[in-house]
C-alpha cells in the first residue's frame, strides 16, 4: 500500500508534513483549505511517491490492468467504468437536479452500511478545482462522507468488496 513512509522533507515545515500525511491517509479537510500552489505540491509529491512505489513493487497497477484483475488496484480510478470493474457491479446513475447540470453522480451500494459516491460539481464556480472535478465520497462504519480524489489510495477496508 502506498503511504507517506518516505522521508520527512527537510525543506518543509512540520505543518506541511502533517498536512501531507493527513491527506495521504484520507483526511482531506486540511488539504481542501490549502492554497492551490500547495495542493499542486502535494499532488506532485504524491505522484513521485506513487511512481516510486510502482517501480519498487513491480508495477502492481499496470499488472492489474494487463491481467484484467481490478482487485490489484491500489488507487481510486478517474472514471466510473473502472469502479464498476473493481467492485463487480454497475453503479447507479443519479440524474442531475435542476441547476446542477453535469454532476455525473454515480452511487455504489457495497452493502447495507457502505456506499461510494462519484460526482463532480462543474456548476459550482466558486468551489475549489477538486470539487468541480470528479471526486469520491465514502460512507461506511469507518467514517461518514470521507473524501478521496482519483489517484489517492483506496482504503484497506474497501478491499473486501473487490471482485475476485
């Protein structure tokens, strides 16, 4: 699993490291309130860590794609088709509400207590970029309305729902 196990960045203060580690572990509240430049730094640092992880572990996400075994995925994909494959079920499309055109909301009910929502809010012009683009919400016994972006780690507790 990809995590923030890399070295603490000496050029960064403790808050930057704390915020980065919090974001990697699924706490987006701090990240979402950072300026866009710092958010971009986080994404770049995450991508570098992700690529290092993939290289050092024999490219598990590439293998998952080549072998058509979605259970080997480690990060959230950027589209509903891949989530459908991952969990072996098609998400339910939720029609746009008036004034909310382009939301593209999909919901997967994995069991009576676990729901994944993929949506975007392109109509919300004052919202941060991550909110206008596709993002995930996870509601489960492990937490309500946890937010994740494509490319972030899939939490371990969701792996039990992966299609075998």
